[in-house]
């Protein structure tokens, strides 16, 4: 009987150890699962960061590429500006005079003048005095004529009145570009891209400046005379 009781007790102890081991293994397994889950979550959290790094690299590459394109465009603009050719000799070519007649008609009182880069002709058409500029290829670059301050875009008038309120408007010159000729223009011995522009000559005491206003009303400082 005693032997039987000892066997039962021994069996109980073994079962207790078995349960303890099972619970221990389960606990360790759950810890491993928890650690694995945390590892996966951490890995997933780094994925967006890696994607952000890739996006940043792509953005940097794009910015670098755009800067390179801008530099190339500036070089091209500079090359275009260098295309102004000096005129040779002091006689106005017949080809240029014929081109003027084709462009504006036969105007008998036209007065010609040869400068370093352009053949200039002053004439009156439709009651307005104008000046036309022809390049070394006898092609019309554009014309200039006197305008009023009110002829400019309203936005430009407001900006000038605000920023240059201490200045007085002396005169306004409008340059009408010939879109069929890519030659740049030269006014006040300063070269600028060929496009329609207003030029506002302003004075303050003994100081005289020129502002440039494009067709959109954007105002830029052009030159101090």
C-alpha cells in the first residue's frame, strides 16, 4: 500500500514538472513571437525611411540636372548676345534702304545714320515719329517710339510710383521687336534680349536711371545713365 502511494506521489511530481515545462516552453514561444513581431514592425518602419532617402536622392539629382540646364541656357544666351556684328564701312547699303521701303513704304524724309552695330533711320509714319534699326544683314531688328507713362501696363505704373516715388519721369520709349529677327537689341549702349519692352527714363536731382518694363508689366532696373 505504501509502495502504491509512493508511486502516485511520484506520478504527481512528474506531472507537475511536465506542466511547468509546458508552460515554460509556451512562455518562451510567446516571447519569441513577440520579439519577432517587434522585429517585423521595426523593419517595416524603416521601409518608408528608405523610400524617403530614395526620393531625396531623386530630388537632389533632379535639382542638379535643372541647374545644369540653366547654366547651359545662360551660356546659349551669352552666345546669342555675342552674335551682334559690327557694321563695316560708312555707307548705308542699298539692300538695307530697299528693306526699309518694303517694311514701311517709300518715305522721302527718312534720315539715315550708321552706328557701330545698326543702321538707324528716323522717319514719320501715321503722324508718329519712329526710329528703325537694321542689322548687318539688312534685316529689321525693331523700332522705337515715344510713349506716355499711361501707355504702360497699370501694374507697372503702380510699382514704379511706389518704388520710385522720389523720381520724376522724363520720358518713356517703347521698343517694338521684329519677331522674325533673333538679333538682340542695343539701347543706351546696353544689350538686351529682343522682345517688346518699355523703357522709362527717370531723374532724381542729378541722378538719371532707366527702368525696363516688359509686356506683362514686370519692372526691372535697366541702367544708370
